């Protein structure tokens, strides 16, 4: 439940902040009467994201067991790639996000309502599709249904509420700290999804080594026990882990966390240009 709650909270807050920036800019620039196409684009983005998640679930359910495992494995790898890119993108561009969105809105305002709707659709739709894919992969990796979905819904609701409070300036949230630590948490969650994707590909027969185990602690940590369920829900821990799964988890989480927490390189200073003296 915790991983999907974290995904819903983190991704939902990103989308909420984007919506808040778009709405606030239109209102403060005297274009509050043009909010309708903006909300239309946002609603369409949410609808398509939900439809994409439903399509993933329907498609996987219609496949044979071996095809399901292959589909789930490749989808998990794609989801991990997207969320990794997103975490680093937000870390790099968060401070410039408002200016970037303002620039897009200025252009859209000159082009008309359709451009406004498209701007909102693209800004929110990207977050929505990434969230739908990663949530689906995370839910599959827990091998449960109701509990992780509940966690995701609670995370999204908390994100919407928090985003509204930030928009109303009722809450002064340190976004840099928030996105840093939730980003690190998502990296750990993504490592578990990555390892589970490798497991799916092993079960489908695409990758070898399903029964070549790095460790088997099923007796010490029964999957049905409360602590086994807790470890599975929080860290996606599997008591029976193959060598390839263990290698995948370590080879992902170690370098990605190192790069994530590594201080960003300072921008090179721009040399001051000598002033030209006007000729008399």
C-alpha cells in the first residue's frame, strides 16, 4: 500500500502544482474568463490516463499466462524507465517549471481556446500517463489488488488536497525537500518494480535463471505473515529471489540513488562582455 500511496502522492502533487500554476497565471493575468478550455484539457487528460490504465489491465487479463508474464515484464521495464526519467527531470527543472508553463500559456493565449486546452492537456496528460503506467506496474508487482489500489487513491486524494492548499497559500511546502525525498522513495519502489519485471520475464521463459536463487528465506519470512506482507508492500521484497533479480535490484538502485543525490554541477559563469564605448 505504501509504494502506491507514495506514487499517487508524488505524481498527483506534480499534476496538482501544474494545474495550480496554469490556473493562477490565467487569473492573475486577467484571463480568468478563459479557464473553461483549460479545465476541458485537464479533464480530457485525466480521462485518457484512466482509460490507459484500464486498457493495460484489460489487455493483460486477455493474454495467456506466459504472454501475461512477458507483457507485465516489459511493461514494468518501460514504467521504470519513465519514472527514472521523470524523477531526474523534476530534480533538474523544478525551479524553472513555472516560467516554462507561463511561456506556453502566453503563446496559447494568442492562439485561442483550442491552444489553451491543448497546453493543459499536454502538461497534465504527460504526468497522468506516466502515473497510470507506473501504478499499474507497481500494483502488479505486489500481486494484490484492493490494498495497493486503495493506497494509490488515498495518495492521489492527499495530493489534490495538498495542491489546493499550496495554491491557496494555506500551506508553505518546501517543494525541493519534498520532491527530493519522495524522489528517493520512488527510486527504491522502481528498483522493486524493475526486479519484479525481471522475474516476470523469467517466468515467461524470455530470461533464464528462474530457479537459480540468490536466497530463499520463505521459512523465516513467510509471504502470508504480517511482516512478509509488510516487506512485500513497502519494499517489494520477495523471500525467493533469483540471482538475476538480485543483480537487477542492486544494479539499479545503487547507481540511480548515487546520481540522484550527487550535487548538481554549478552552471559555468558567463564572462562579462566589455562595454563598447560610443564613438564621438
